[in-house]
C-alpha cells in the first residue's frame, strides 16, 4: 500500500505540474495551443498548415505617446489589448504576438477548423465595431478615442516554435504572414479599417459585405495585389 500511495502521489503531482505548465504557457500562446503542444511534441518542430493571419494596429499611437507618461501609455495599451484579445479568442483565433500597439493573431493554427477565413473576418469586424465600447471605456479612464486598422491574409505557413534553447516562441512563418502585415499597413493609406486579401475573400463562405478595390502595390512583392474592403 505504501508503494501504491507513493505512485499515486507522484501521478497527482505530475498532473498538477502539467496543469501549472499548461496554465502558465497558455498565457503566452493560448490555452488550446499549450495543451496541444504538451500532447504532441511534433507540433514544436513546426507543421505546415493553411491559416488566416490577422494583423491590427492602433492609429497614431507613436504620436500619442509623446503626450502620455509611460505609465499612462502602458495603461492604455493594457485596456486595448484586453478588449481586442477577448474578441479574437471569442472568434477562434490565437493571439500570437503583442508588440507595442500591434497585434498578430492566427486562425486555423490547430488544424481543427476549416472556416478560419470566416472566423478571422468576423473577428476583424468585431474588433473595428468594438471600438465603440472600447472608446467608452477609455473615455471613463481619461483617454481620447482610438482607431485601428486590420489586415487579413490566408495561405500556407509553418506553425511551430522558433528560437534558441533559452528563448523559444510559438509563431507562424512564411510569406502569408508577411503579406498580412503589409495589408494592415495599407488600411490607413486606402482609407478602409478592414482589408482582406483575395485569398481570404475567396476562402470565405458566405462572402461578407464588401467591395473589390483596384490592384495595389505591396511592399516586397513583385506584383500588385487585389484587396477587398470589408464592410463593418
């Protein structure tokens, strides 16, 4: 009985440790991804999947920071990220990176959903529409209203961990990701808060309300791209 008790206690301790790791790791990559990585180490090496990548950015945040104390800038960002992260996760996305006022999210990273383009578009629309509630919250905290731009792209990417043994990061790598970032940067120039690539538009079913724009040059690409402005 003593041996069995020791084995049982060891098993319980192991489960608790795994739960602790999943909970802590989940704050960085999302709970679902953390549990998946703990179950299947092959995922750590990277797998190629078709995904939809979302990039979002606050408009004029760098200029705004000139008039904000560092602590106030951090408070503003925390309110913004908390609001937007919730909306992304509600629509099945994984928030992959928070870099300053920028957000990168992946839809379809686990390979469980074939509707990642629809989910990403729905998330993008919710994020832009959700500015009404966010700005009301910001006003109550003494901040001016904010605006955002959101860009989406669908295509193949390698999903996995990169880095050194001392510092690893779970992310998506590939041209699909780079192009999504470039599309987001065009939202201000083209005057539309939510832009999606033709690949994302074609993958969406049903098609959202929106319109096709004239072909536009994308930095780093030899050919112009067709983008769609999605109605909020």
